[in-house]
C-alpha cells in the first residue's frame, strides 16, 4: 500500500513536470510573441549574417527573446541563417516567425530611370538591394561579360532598360546584371530587331539614337518626330549636330565638372571628342544617357516626314519648331537665342 502511494506520487509529480514542460513548449511555439503595433514589419538579413545579427533585428519586435532563442536552437535555425527580406505579421508565434525567416524570402520591387552613367545606375540600385555600388560597377563593366554579349564600355548602359522589376533583396551584383540582360533580350523581340534592321541600325545604335532623342525632348508625343529628324540626317549622311552630344562631351572634361550647361556655345562645338556630332559624322560611340522606353520606341517607330532641323519653341517650352530648310531653321534658332538672352542665360 505504501509503495503504491509512492508510485502514485511519483506519477503525479511526473505529470506535473510533463505539464510544465508541455506548457513551456506550447508557449515557446504557439503563443503570440510580437510587440509591434503595425500589421506587418520586414527584416533584411544579409548574406553573411549570423544569428546574433538576426537576433539584434528581432529583439525590438518580440516580447520574449528567451523562448524564441530556445525554439530557434531546437529547430537548428541558429546555424542555418537564410538571407533575404522577410515579413513578420502582428500576432505571429515563434514557430511562425522562424518558418517565415527561414523559407519565405520576399522579392522587392526596384525601379530606375534617367541614369546618365553606369556609376549613377549602380548608386541607384545599391539603395534598393543588398549589393553595393562597387560590386555592381565591377559586374556591369566586366570586359568578358560585355564582349560575350555584344557590348562595350560605351554601349553598356543600353543594356539597362528603365522600368520597375521584381528581384530578391539579396540578389548579388552579378545576379542583378544577368537579370537585366534577360530583360534586355526579352525586349529585343524579333519584331523590334526587324524594325531596327529596316532603319539600318543595330540594337546598340538604336539605343544611342534614343539617348539623344530623349535628351532633346521629354515629350512622348514629340519624340517620334525628333527621332525622324535624326534618322533623316543619318540617311543622307548629314552630321547629327546634336546639342546633347556636345554637353556630354563637355562634361567629360575637368573644366565642366559639376557645372550645368544651359546654353550651347560655339566654344562647345570645338571640343575634340568622338561625341561631338558637330565635328564627326554618324553616330557617337555610344549612349549619352539612359533613354526612356518611349524614346526607344520613337526611334523604332519614327514619324515619317521631311524635316531636317528643329529648335526650341519659345511659345511652347518643352516642344520644338521643326523646319525643312536651313533658312527656316535659322529663323527659329534666332528666336530661341533671343529668348535665352532675355532670360539672362549666357552659358
């Protein structure tokens, strides 16, 4: 009888201990463990992060780090960190949180446009994904990659089409570059390649013309007409005489660094550069800026006309007056020069 009581007592104690352990395990796994008030928060775990770094991000967000640490260790998360962008929803328990940050890497939407150089683009993208600007520049300018895919230093910017894209936040510099190449190749469909060929242009040359068109006019409804002017000039072997190429050439020189050229002068036309289309016939070596998609389409689908000249329309700033003859163009150009002088714009 006495032995039975002892056994019952041991069994009862065992049940109590089991209950305590079960309650602790339940609390560690299934009790809500968030303390933020918003519906959802995101954490960004870098590629080389360790558990202490992840924990430092989680600590301000969770009520009980001890139970989280215990479960993370039990589920071997502490030695198996995953990089990426992860969501934690209000009211999640430890088990849900660990499952989320271990296997539910969420993409981010990145966007870029109007970048004038690869350096500008790398800086813009590095603010949106894990890769830093230096690693992006190294990937973008890799000679083997450029040569293999039909680009060079002057045309490389044309591979990056301004738009918004979904990528994982922890995408590497090479991963980003390779995705942009896929997007570029997808853009250059057989139809677009055929249109470029009909204009006697390669895709790289289309991008170069588009960069000039875009720097001339940001008006989408006018870009096909501007493109038509430059294509007319190319067709008859006339120099492009494009002011934006002069500015680009000038900005490569130390004396014009950190300046803004608002008025193209004769001195700019004397700059010795392959981008000076007042001196050199044909297209410059490559892009002078990142063209908008509308400018690329304008080159591929130009307005057919007999205009060879255009100047800023002072009565409708942002648009241009187009001319078939040099005499008419000179009249339009003089009106624009008078307008600049009246505004005190001398350089």
